[in-house]
C-alpha cells in the first residue's frame, strides 16, 4: 500500500483560487460521510469488492487532506453499520480482512499520525468484531487520545438507534445504582452519554451513491446539519464534489445556525423549568410560591445538586469506557 493517507494533495492554481473563494464563507466544523456505493463501483469498473473497499479506504485519506485545507477539524465516516453484520459471510470476511489490514497500517504509521496531531476515535460497539480487530481499534484510540489537531471518527459496528439505546441503558444503570435520580434524565444528559459525547454536532452530513437515506447514521448529532446527497460512488468522490457540497452548505448555513441558536436557550429554559418543578414538589411544605427569591433559591440549590450528581455519574461512565478500551487493547489474539 502506498502512503496516500499521508501525502499532500497537489492543487492546481484554479483549485487554489476556488479554495480561497470558498474559505471566505462559513465552513462546517464537523462533516460526517456515509461512504456508499462501493460494491456498485466494483461492478461498474469490473474490479473485486475488496479492491473497491480498499480504494474507498484510500479515499478517506484524500478527504482528510481536503478537510485540512478547509480547516474542517472533525471528520466522521460510516465504515461498518450494525446492519452490515447481516451481509454474507464471504463479504463480511472480506471487510474484516480489509479492516484488519488498514487498521494495522494506521498503527504502523503512528509516528505520522502523531506528527499530524490526528486523534482516531471510534463510535460503536467494537467488541462485536473479531478480537484482532477489536484490539487494533482499541490500541489506535488509546494511542491517539491526546492528539488534538484533527479528529477522525470511524463509526464501526454503529447505528444511531443502538447508540441511543446504549445511552439510555447507561442512564438507567446510573439510576439503579443510586448515582442518578430519574428526574436527572434529560436531553443534555442523554447527549453526554452517547459515544459521541466529546464531538461537536454534525454540521454537514454527506452521503454518496445517490441514495437519499440516513441509514441510521448520526441521527441525533445531525439534527441541525445540512444534508448532502451526492450522485457519485464513494471511490469516485473527489475535490469538486466536496466543493459543490460546501457551497450548498454555505447556502443553507444562515437558516441552520438560526435554528441552532434559538434551540439552545429554549432547551436551557425547558430544563430549568423541569428541574424547578421537581425542586418545588420536594419543598411543597414551604408553600413559597408567592416568594420569588425563595423560589429561585430552591431551584438554584436543586440545579446545583443535579449538576453534581450528573457530573459524578458522567465521570464514572468515562472511566468505565476507558477501562473497557484498555481491556480490549490487552486482548490476546
Ligand atoms: C457501503 O458501500 C460501505 C461500507 C459497508 C463500508 C465502507 C468502508 C470503506 C469504504 C473502507 C473501510 C474502512 C475502514 C475503516 C477499514 P456498499 O457496500 O453498501 O456499496 P453499495 O451501496 O454499492 O452496495
Ligand atoms: Mg450501500
């Protein structure tokens, strides 16, 4: 395999001119890709599926380079969905062998990854893979945890619904063991229990192949994202397709940022009202509804205790996830 992942793309003068124009507008911070159309690409070009997937992997390296050019520091790719476990054994073994090769390749390039400050993050239940892949994915994540220039998120053994299920389960366990109260559960906490807890929301979600579906990908995170459905098979996706999508993002951005900006204060207000209702139901013997200052003080005190509980719970959850990762990295294969 060549070093396409770490080679810089050479732009023509015209490309550089267009880059400058696009960079004068607002750009997304986090772009998520659904890399669809790899098998169709294999058929059209009369190559094997493995060759096509391999080209698809090289494409990720090329995309990272473009994104660096546009200072897009968060890139996520849907590399294997939980639904993909339903594919034939033959196809799964091709994909697993590719994953094992490519992840091993990335580990062998760890110095270059550090040099570029790339953090490799994985969303999904990596324990569903054969142990050798689980181990390499865990090692890649742990080795690059402190890199902060750029974050590449590989979504593997992932679906949005499974991620949300997992978040709800973590909160339920928190309640069961007394770290949380049922009334601590809200949208903000659910968000923080997702695998993606430390990623910014998705600003632009792009699917190749012409299919117009989200396929259970980043549904929570892409709430205010500009959706792009591009009629090109993933290994054929290139610079000009990205430019077209970024220009369309810039068209949609003012409206999306308006939605986003009005949503935050709305959520904050709703959450405060919900917590205030709990606080007052617990202090109803004070009959303080006519005393504004006392009401506020009761609410503030309750919010403080809610914050302490949720912060403690989240810190334990992060610790447990880290331990699982360390355990996976130590698997004997
Ligand atoms: C969907 O195309 C894509 C996948 C199931 C996997 C994509 C993975 C890669 C491109 C590279 C592997 C990545 C890593 C991290 C090793 P498809 O198979 O559904 O193709 P189709 O839509 O033409 O049927
Ligand atoms: Mg497909």
